[in-house]
C-alpha cells in the first residue's frame, strides 16, 4: 500500500499539470510507458533477487528511494528553472517534462522492490492449499493504497502536494517495515513449511549451479508460467488503462477532480472485494483451481468494457461508476490469482522469480496503456476506441487462460497423496 502511495499519485497530478502548463496526453503517455517498462524489468530483476535476499531490507530500501523521488517530483518546476534559466515558455515546460520523466523512471526502478519480496514472504509463511485465500487478502493492499491515494489526491488542488503528501505518509511505512517485518518462520523460532514435490532442499538451494538449473526448469522453460505471464499482460492493459487514464477520462466527462478521485477509488475498493471473493471461491468451490476463476472473470470483464463503451454516450456518471465498480470486482480476481498459480507451480524456492517474470510481461502493458492510449485519445478526441481495444484484449486473455483450465497444482496433489 505504501509503494502505491508514491506511485499512483502521479496520475492525479496529470490533470493539474495539464491545466497549468498545457502538457499533452501523449507526453505523459511517453513518461508512463517508459516508467512502466522500467518497472517491468525491475520487477523481473527483483523477482530473482527476492529468492536470495532478506525481504525486510529489500522492501525498506526500495520504499526509501521511492519516497525521495516523489519529493523531488514536487520540485520539478523549480529544477526546470535552474536547468533552463526560464520560468515559463516552451523551454521551461520541456525542462519540466525531462525532470519528471527522469524522476519517474528512477522511482519505477525501485518500485520493483515491492512485490517480489512480499510474494517471497507469503509463500514462506502460508501453506499452498491456503495461498489463494491468503494472497488475495494481501493483494488487497494494492487496492487500499490506490484507493486512499486517489481520495487524498482528489481533494488536492496543487500538483506539488500530489507528490509531497503521499511521500510523507509512505515515509512512516519505511519505519513500520524495519520495526515489524521478519524473513522466515525459522528466523523467529517457528518450524518451516514442509517441502512440496520438486522443491529444492536447503543444501541444493545454496548451490548456484543447481539453483540455476532448477530456475530454468520451473520458471523460464515452463510453458505454464508463460501462459500465465501473457494472460497477466492482458489483465494489466485493462487495469492500468483505467488507473492511469481514469482521472483524465472522468474529468473529460465533466466531473470535478475530487469526484474523479472517488470514482477511481471505488474501482479499487470493488477490486479489493473481488480479490477476497476470488481467493475464497478458488479454494472453497474450485478446489484451488484458480485458473478457472480467472477465465470466468475475464470473460465478464469483457462484457463490462463493452458496456462502458456505450455508457459514455449516455453521459451518466452514476451508471458509468456502477459498471466500473463491477469491472474492478471482476478484474482484480485474475490479477491476484495468476500470481498464486505461478507461485505454486514454481514452488516457494522460485516463487519470486516466477512472479518477477510475470511482472515483466505485465508491465509491457504500458506500451499500450501509456503512449498508445494517450495518442489514441489525442487523435480521436475521445475514449471510445480505447474501450473497444480493451474489450478485445479481455476476450483474448479469457481464451488464453482457458487453455490451462485442467492444470493441476503439484503442491495440492502432493498433499492428497
């Protein structure tokens, strides 16, 4: 949640920056695309590191840097004046864009320190047959963070404060991590979780050659992991299109900045409930076959996106909000469960690497949602085509995840034996 505070605040500064300086959607789209690609690579690298490092300090280091970059982003105008010697005009605005792009990219490098260590902690402390439910609970932190920052920034009228206020809150998160977080059950005198089929023992895990071979088999040459990764790419295209451009879309529909903030926040709250429901449904009704829940929910997301395309013409913010909330409820289930499936397939010794690879693929979505959707909105002067593209992407994602409908979880199979 604290990482999201100093990440999603950028989207709420965009309308205020555009109003004051006239920066185009395409310019911000390029920044978000570059940042997203960097984040995807960072998530991948940190996924591999996450299987070999102490999550406590890994998380703390990443969040400290993200807080610092958010503070600097609030001084982008002052830094541009120092660099260009101008306090207004095209040169000044270009300087601001360069400063914001640089700081946003640095932030995204260290944002990658968030997910993988947390995932490593989850699979180290939670048995596989409970992982869908427990990881869904943990995944709500994303939505809680995005919701709270959406509401806070929705009431902020100065773009600088969109960066500084979330940074101040996240600084307390650094202290909380250092004071409370611990690595494994063994580190506090508790027994480790039992091994599952195909998992390395401690001695094998310490041998670099054995671990590399294990990693290739369980992650990089595993076709199931690649199916999950590409499906997650489609999930994230839809998710980030709404999160990154939602405030702009809603203000274009005539809503105030504060109302737009609440609307995107409600999308996150609905997503929170959807994650919890998806985890419980997967474990209790589908026997931990999470891929089936993902396929069903992705199909329903496509229906919601088609509905949003037509609702724009009605110009009914209330109806738009209701459908957006339903879409959030459905979409966040697959977002949480795809990581659960990957973690169980890779076992806890390579779980962070698996979700790191999935993270890399998912953040290729910013090529589409950043510059692609920004340029599309500028060219056609609206958002209709974006919803059409998103609907098609959701359909393709449904078909892809349905190909592993009968996938077996090795850890669950081991338990039954």
